[in-house]
């Protein structure tokens, strides 16, 4: 018959460890943390209350943030993007005509001839390309003007879109005004009819190529609003360079003595400086009105 097991009190005393000296690894379980607090002497009720409060509080993600009106950038409005996309599609469709016209446009920016070349292209296709470039310049100028004069994104998307479209119209009207003014000045002061025609061709060429180059800063403002300052500086350099090229060509056509220099200075003040100031005032009035 098997003998009954008799516990050894000495062995039990050796194997039994005090409760306080037993190692306790970190345990994130709430029950273990509460038990640990209750066992402390004296009982710390403030710590117990803090544990209960933190455990009963809802998660932070359930509170969320207060909703705010979405800040709209008018350059990124779907209607503006659609208009810019249509311009790109029109350029792609007219690429064959562009490839033949851009070379002659670049030549017209600088060259001054005393008589017209019989091989110069003056077909309706070329005029359509120039019209497309003028529309492109007006659209890009409207977006850039709004980005320059606006204080930042606004919550009223309808108003910002309307202001952008108005500025596009202002830029287009300014282009038409320049055509009429340069035609009048060329007819009155050019040494011959060929000089006036070449001056107008130089204006269309410089502004058309400027419109193509302004595509980069305009798209930069549309898709990267944080880079608006750099894009606006780039656009200013492009536009000023195009105007200087046109002014230099006009000087080569009209200058023939000291008296013509005085007239040329008057032309700069009347047609190059004052209209730009007026355009800036109109744009500021459109964007800044309440």
C-alpha cells in the first residue's frame, strides 16, 4: 500500500517567496494595475481615481476636430482646369500648324527687314495659331493675376472663380487694346508700312511665346499652391523678358534721331507703363472688393 504524501514544512518555507519580493514584469492589464494600487499602504485613492478616469474616457479619435469650410484655390477649380485642358487639347490638335509657325514667330521677335519677304507665311492657319496663343496668354494671365493679388485661399469658391474669369477677360481686353494702340502708333510714326507691320508681328510673336512659357508657372500654381511665390517670380521674369524684346525691336524700327528718342520715351510711358498700372488697379479692385 502506497504511503500518504506528507508535506515538508522546511522545503515549503524555502520554496515559498514573499509576495512583495516576487518579480512582476510590466503588465498593461487594468486589473493587475488596480490590484497593485490596492495593495499599497496606505491606499492611494487619487491614483486609483486617475486610473478609472483614464480607463473610462473615450478614445481621442472619437472626438475628432471641429469642421471648417474648405478653403478653395480658384486656380484648382474644375471649370478653370477644364478651360486650361481645352487649351492644351487645342494646341495638340493644331500641332502640325504649330511646328511650322513657331519658327517664324521666333524669327519675328528679333528681325527687322526693310521689306517683306515673299516667302513669309501669312495664311489663315497661322492667324488661327496666333489667336490660340493670345487666348492662352489671357487665360494664364488671369490665373496669375488672381494668385498675385488674392490674400490666399477663400471659402467662397463661386466668388473666387468669378474673379478669376473676370481677370482672364481683363487680360484679353488688354491684349486687344494693345493691338489697337500699336496699330495706331505704327501707322502714325513708322517710317514705312513694312515697319508698322513688323512691329505688330513682333508684338504677337513675343506675347504668343510668352503665353506658351507661362504654362509652367501657371500649372505650378494650380497643382503646387505652396510654390506660388516662386512661380509668380518665374512668370514675372518671362513676361518682362518678352516685353523687353518687343521694346527693343520697336526701338530698332522707330529710332532715327534725337527727336524720335523723345517720342519713344513718351511711347514707353503711355503704352507700356501707364496701362500696366491701370491693369494692376483693376485687378486689385476685382479681387479685393468685399
